[in-house]
């Protein structure tokens, strides 16, 4: 079964074509350079750039896959969460394709797609797991039982990716902050990480706004080593994710861990998780950590197989605040 998927929830336009579990082609057009001029995402610009790019990206992806429209069996599109108008560009194009080609249309939850991105190109094998989604918009721990995902912890303020982006801004580094902070972390292995306090939470929730303020206050101090502060931030931000994941593993007595989302590209996180031989960790390939349409097509195929979802109508709309578990 061939699925054409569209992802336009934020600042990446992405198209993918999958055949059952396998990705046959995927293209991502990043808008980062355009948004960098403004120091962050400008929603109005994002939707305008999606409409500019989407049709040529669909054509390039079809060419790359050596597939024609007549070979496509279903259309998948990100329904939410994300920026309303950006989502609507993808949904309108998806509805049009579905209508013209007379093929079913499926609306896919972006967060759920991140939760399955570790399995792309394979048959997902595990029933029970603790799932960590760490991205620019979300920081969530969820309990997976079969195809059900239940949120068991989430951030009470900023997401971890947002914290990376805001801390980068404090030091005049470009958006998105995660990759550049990670690069600086690895470039200066000899510089001792500054001790950045991790907030104490009694449950499985996260908090990142205090860490960001700590960085802001300390960045203004004279003679402060900026690389030490940045290194300390990366370790504490990631350690907070790991501490809660470990708590969840203990309280639910499950040692399968699935991760997904832009922040799971982080080298310190991946290294720490790889060293946990007692945990059974499923990580997405780096290519599938950031927003991409392959994860949308892949989850759509799993849903069709499980007969779990049928949004085979042209009436559904963007759901900018879509939750995990809906
Ligand atoms: O999943 P994603 O592409 O978009 C959302 O759904 O939000 O995540 C983007 C986020 C940004 O905040 C970016 O700074 C962060 O992922 N990110 C990283 C790294 N690469 C991207 N954060 C930490 N370390 C990285 N290597
Ligand atoms: Zn995402």
C-alpha cells in the first residue's frame, strides 16, 4: 500500500511516500533561514512559505520515488498540534488530492507520529513502553499499552526544545538553538560544565523556565565562561529528561523506552541512553527526529492496518491543540 503524506505543522514542509512499512522517498524543505532573520518562527510567514513550496516538493518526491499519482492508495496529513494556518495549508492540499484522486484521506496526530518514528522501515515489535517525546513544542512522558498512549508527565512551562532555543538566543546564537548548543557542547570537551540546577518535581512533570532564567542571570555576570554555562545547560536539560524517564521506568516497572522529537537528535541524550544496557531503548534515526512526513505516512499505515482510524471525509479540520491519546 502506497501512502503520500504531508507535514506542515511548523517550519518544515515535508512530503513522503511510503510502501507499507518502508519509506521510498522523503523530502524536507526547511524554512529556517527565512525565520532566522526574525529570531524565531513567524506563523504567518510559515504558512506563506508552505504554500509556495508544497506543490514542487510533491512533484520532486514523486519523481524520486518513481511513483505516479495513480499509484497512490491513500493520503495522510498532519492534523495537529501545530500552527493553525500552517496546518491548514497541508490539509487543504491533502483534501484536494484525496478528492481529485478519489483516494481515502487520514488526519494524523503529529505527537503520536513522533512516538512511532523509532520504528520507521520496520514492523513495530513492542506492546508496552515508556515514551519520551521531546521537541520544540512538547515535553511529554507517555505510557504505551498496545496502540494506546496515555500522558503520565509533561512540562508545566517551556518545552525542552524551547529552552534550548531561548538559551541560544541569550548568547546571540541562531535559531534553532538545539543543534548549535549541542555542537558547542562537543567542541569544548575540556571545559567543565557549569552546575545548572535541575528543578525538583515530585511527579513525572518537567519544568524548564527556571533553567532558562538561571542561564540569563548568570550570562550577565562578569568573567563568566559562556561555554561552561552552555555545557552545563545541555547536561542539566537532558538529565532532567533522563531523571523522569528513569522514575517512570521504576514506577511502571517497564524497561522498554521509545524516544522521539527534535531534541532526541541530541548527542548527549543519545550517548547516555546508549550506555544504559539495562534499558531497551528505541531511538529514531537522526533523519526522523525532526519534523518529517515519513513518520506521518508510517503511522497512517499502522492505523490503516489496525483499522483504528478513518478520517475518510473532507470535513475534518486542523486541530492546533491536538493532544496525545485523542
Ligand atoms: O520535533 P521538532 O522538529 O519540532 C517540533 O515538533 O517542535 O523539534 C524542534 C526542536 C527545536 O527546539 C530544536 O532546537 C530542537 O528540536 N533540537 C535539538 C537538537 N536538534 C534539534 N535540541 C537539542 N539538541 C539537538 N541536537
Ligand atoms: Zn515535531
